[in-house]
């Protein structure tokens, strides 16, 4: 699908292609082509290259260091990146979550202080939402912030805090008024992770990795100037951030222009189940792969249409729950298909008899079991769709 129409758009496409040929780091491309994980240093170095060109956070306002590009330019840029398997220009919680939330709810001082640093990859962020007793019912959270003059004193615990062990800052929902209805007495605050009052403990998962953490607040400090939005009105800010998480421009456009890395489902199926007249030999596997590819393509086209219909740079509203719900189901289906296609070779955890791709996909399959739970479970997304999208009664 070619998104270019005018001479200006064609010129921009040419500019993007020339830039990617000369500037995309070969070492990063090699890792992505082999489906190897990128190191933090890889991601930051590419982010800084893009930022120097003005193509990181490319639909953010120019006055804060963003690219200020239109939807068409944005989609063209990501389309060209996907064409050569380059990493998309948006990613991480700073850019995908707290950045757009600050642009919408932050004061001018907060935007000037935080947004340029996010774009320059100077800070890492993590999210403090879920608690041991407040997961699906997030509004029942009990982490407490008490007004102490020019700052708040925060005590409590968060869990499943992705990347907390690496983060410089955390954005968190905290209770600031326990004597009002639970959705009302919540505030949205930023806190410096490099303080004595915050302790982080990684949680080891079934996949063998530890992207999630427990985070403990013991008289931690949140400054008054880092309160986002109004006091006790953080639920509104927090919900909007989740919409950015579920349907950010990066994921919507990136999904629509997605290009597979490493072996495709079709090629793996031919390799392990055989090939007949250019087709997957096993009819059951062939049907599963074709059905998945058709559903995936239709899903990506729906994402692209949503972006085209949105205002420049705007994140859609409650409809993002559709993308979160169905997207995670497709993600889980694909990883399961890779495992099923390979048979016993798809179940390797370690050992010389398994290649790197097979081992990576096995761990991805295990990790993806959590995809329909984190960022709001798929059951919650169905409730949102029913109430906010379809307008059904409670």
C-alpha cells in the first residue's frame, strides 16, 4: 500500500530511504534479521541518531524536540523502516506512554523539563500502576501519598513494574484521599527512582527473563511540581495513559506496515512438515497458517485505517481496547503456531540440538502467555469495548 501521493510526499520518501541507507547501524540490523534481542545501548544509539534528524517522537511538537510530522509523513517513515526491517522510531514507556500523556495533561514547565530529555534518550521510565491486591480492580490501589508541604511522602508497593530495575523515573497512581469514592481520591505523580525510599526487586518469569519487578516505597518523595493534572483527579490521567499504551501511533502505524523478521510461519511450516507444489504439505497446518496470516493482515489494515482517520498524532480513544484485545490474541496464536509447527524442536529450552531461533521462539511463546493479562487483561478490554465502544448497559 503506497501512501505517497504528492511530489512533496515522494521527496520525503526519497529522503527517508537515503537516510536509512546511510545511517541505520548494520550491527542492529543484523541482530534484528536474526531475531536476536537488542541491547539497551543499541536502542539508545539508534534513538539518538533519529533525534538528531528530528525523526524521533516524530509527531510530537517541534518546540519540545519532536518532528512535528503529519500522519502521512509519519506513516511513510515507518513504512520505509519496516521495508528494511529497521526499528520503529517510537518505543519505550517514555515515548509511548508518559510523553504523550504529559503533552496532553502536563503544565508547560513539566513539558519543557521532561519531554526533551525523553526524546534525547537521557532517562528511562517505568509504570507504577498494579499492586498485589489491585490488579484488575486498579482503582482499589492503596499506595498512599501524604501532603508534606512542598512534596508528598509515598508509602506502599507496586508490582509487575516493567523495567523498574533500569528506570530513572516512575509515573505512578497513588491514593491521596482515602475518604472519598475510590476513583476520586487518586493522583498521578512522577518520582525519581534514584532515591533511598524506593527499592526494586525483579521477578523471574517462566520465560527465564525478569522484565517485571516489585517496587517498594518507604517514605519516598514525590515533589509537588511532579503532580500531573489536578490533585485527586489522577484516575482520568491514568486511564488516558492506558489508551496511549494500547493504541499509540507507534503500534498502530508499525503494525500496519509490519514486516516479519527471521523465518516466516510459512517457511517454517514447509521446513518441518514438508512442501508440496510450493505449498505447506500438511493441510491442517496450511489452513492454520493461512487463517492466521489473513486475520493478521486484516487487523493491520484496520490499524492503518484508524490512523488515517485520526487527527495528526492523536491517539484513538476507547477503541484502542479492540487493538489490545485482538492484537494480543494474534500474538499468542503466532507464537503457538511456531511451537506447534516445529514439534519437539519447538519445545527446546537449552542444548546444542536446538538452534538459536527455535530457543528464542520457545521463550517468546512462554512470555506471550502474559500478553492477554498485562496492560489490562483481555477480559477488561471486552468490558471497555462493550461499555465505551458499543454503548451496552452495565
